[in-house]
C-alpha cells in the first residue's frame, strides 16, 4: 500500500502540491484526476523521487520513501510510466525491455516471456525499433518496460494520451486485470476522468494542488459539483 501524508511540493514560488494526503490500496486502481495544472504529474514524480517534497511523507508498506533515490525506490518495487511514454526510439523493443529489467529480481528471459504474453504484438516486433511503433504500441512497450521488473506499485501518467478510444479501452482492461491477478497497486493519473473512474475503485480529485475529493470512484463519478467545478465535465 502507498500512503501519502501531508505532501507539499514547490517549484520556487509556485506551490504545485499543498498538504496532499491519501492511500492507494493493494491490488486496486486509484485514479488521480483533475484539470491541467492540478498537480497530478507532480504527485507521481514526488513518489518516484524525481522531485523533492518540501513537506510530508510517502510510505510503501511502512517503508519511508522520502529521502531515498529514484533508483532505490524502483528497487523497492515502484514502477513509473511517465507521460509521453518515454521509450528510447533508437532501441529495439527487446533492448528497451532489457533496460527495464535492470531493477528486476528474475531472469530477463522469464520477464520477457511474461511481457510478450501480456502484449503479443511486442513479441511479433521484438527486433523493431521503438521509433517505428504506433502510439498504442509505444504505450504497451512503456508499460511492459515498467512491468518487467515485477513492481508492486505502478505509477501511470496519462497512459491514454493521444490514443484511439478502442486502444484506450484495451489498455484500461489490461491495467484492471493486472491488479486482480497480480495484486498490483496502480496510481493512475488521467485527463480522461470518466475513463479513469470506470477502471478504478478509488479516486482522488486534485484542484490547484489540493485534494478536492477523496472517495470511492462511483461516488466521485456521481457528484455533479465535482464533475462541473473540478473536472470540467457536463452534468
């Protein structure tokens, strides 16, 4: 379980997060939603130690993450798929996956077979350079590169960005299945609020760096005030 308590992050005079607290339960999807500039990406970056909090704590099953390096947090079982997918275009699919396996504890061949079972299209194109893949295929590769290390927590930043609705639906289905079958804890940042609310059990709504709501996803989805004022969705 990931527990965030009183987390604040600033970029100079700009307060990106202010006193953010929530829990992401084991084996479930927690959606983090809100308008642009709400602090969603900063939250994930703080968990991965890509930015340093000015206050607050982040715990993974009782282990304090604040103060640890990004590498050590990855070794503790936190995988991060950043916005924009972040694959190395000049590398082949297999080479990208080999990089992801560096922090894993099982053999590369076992991990590779596991990811090819999850994403068969990657096996078909394993020697193909990542730069030649479609947007959906790149997102699959980015997820596979994070999953090959067998994380217990997966941070996903805008995985549906730029993808066709059918590809997005398939991706969300895969995320849900991973939680159910592997007890993977997922923190899902999404601009597409309804898509995130449909696949998640719990939702955190951020507004200008603060928590505007922290409740079951179905409650958030049915709250007209949240939908209108914080998510920019029609009633």
